[in-house]
C-alpha cells in the first residue's frame, strides 16, 4: 500500500496460526457476520478481502471497508439519491426490475436465516410457518374456511376450488405468526387485493385446481412467518413427503409417499374414477388421518448437513382424498411455477 493503511481499510485476523500457505484468501470475497436480534438473524456485511496471507490466521489481513464507500454505493443503488441526499428525511422507493420474481428464485438463500434443524423427535407442525388461512368477512366476523401457503411476501397459493366455496371471493388472509394452530387461534388479517384463478380450472373435474391470492401489502418475514420455496422439478418428486391434515380441531403433518401416476391411473380406472393428469400426482395416505382441507400443503424437507438445518419446499396442494382406499390426489406445484411467475 503506497499510502499505508487509510480509513477505507479494515484490519482483521485470528490469533491461532495455520500451516503457512494452507489457506488462500479470495480477493473480493465478503467479510460478514450473522447477528441474532428480534427473533431473527441479520447478516452484516463489513468489507471485501484485499490482501493478506493465511486468511488472517496468525497475522493480520486487510479488507476494503464497505462503510467508507456507503455514499457512493447509495448513489449507484438508490434512484435519485444524489438529488435528495441533502434532504433531512428521504423516502426512497426501490424500482428493481421484477423484484418479486427474484424473491421466488432466491428463496433458499433469502430465508435461510429462519431455517431450523428438525430431529426425529420434533413436531413438524411446530416448524411450519408458511401456512395461512383464507377468510370471508361477513357482519364484523371472518370465517376462516380454506388453507393457503405463503410463497412470497405478497403471494399466497390456494386451491381454485376454495375461492368458489363462498358466494363472493374471499376478502382476507390470516397471516398471524406461529405454526398453523397458533396462527388460527389468534388471527391477524390482511386484505386481499385480488384472486387469480388458473384459466383452465374446471370445477367439475378439479383439473388445474390452483389459484393465487395477492395481498394488499407485503408481509414482513420473521422467524415465525416466512414464505416457503417452490418445488420446480417437473420430472422427479421427493419420496418422503409430509401433508397437512386435521386431527379434531387442530392440524398436524403426517408422512405421505408419492405413487407412480401409471399405478394410480390403473387403480382409479378399475373403480371407474377419473385418473390424474400430468399436472397432478397421487400419494399413499394413512387412513387414520383422512380429514383434510382443500388446498392444504404437501411439503418436502431438504436437510442441509453443513449447518443441520432444513429447507421446506411446497411440492403439492391437496385436491381430494379417498379415505377407504388410502389414496390422495394432489395438484403438482412444479407444473405451475411458470404460471405463478407470470403473475409477478
């Protein structure tokens, strides 16, 4: 450094020594730290690797301090920042192109701070914070009739059949924090801006049984309420799934296993019942838990062994179930990811 260390530089390091040359710094890589506040993790970004040896172990390394360049970063990232920088209080509206679409594509990393570990003894219902309830407001009272799943800060996926259950479209969504049972017991309502039903939905055959609810405002994601990720693979379905069922007045998640559509079709043909199309899939179900809610989620938990957390994916929505046969028919979410994105 021709001028030595200046205010734009940040020194960092660790006391323990490493074998020399065993760790190589990546120029420009971020220096960051997670801080737990207000029941959630906040990731802080301090600087960019500049120079040093052994990744700062045993001897100090130097980074470019991000805070020193914050004014320049604001001028690049925030529209009209320079025009308003002298104002006492500036309210800026970001105009990032298709930011909602980016939210869907970056779901795994965007909400990783909220992901938790789940062991065999844990109740999965206590970890599932993506469920919301769809309601109809009538005479100062809201009836929460259907189940929905939060997939973005202002988007909820429901069954299309749900929205025709009332004489009028639904009016509110219960976005209360907590697991589905906690949320239902202490509702927090947000008004619905619009309900978009799939254009090919057939209420008689339940083909294309999916709709999207757009909220009037974005929710603020927390560790107790945040969007689930969408399963996008159209050719493979995870083997061990969990579906939401009713057990009396409460909900629970129970194991469910997908069946080949060819086997499901043969099974239903023998009983002269309509077989699922390629936009649906069948699952084996446990006869002890056959009470279900139309549009209730079917979820896969992907484990991350590096940090012992899990990422939840919405694989399907319950369409109908045959209690005597232990068979469920479900809407395949991966078939509708492109349609959902087209609405953003």
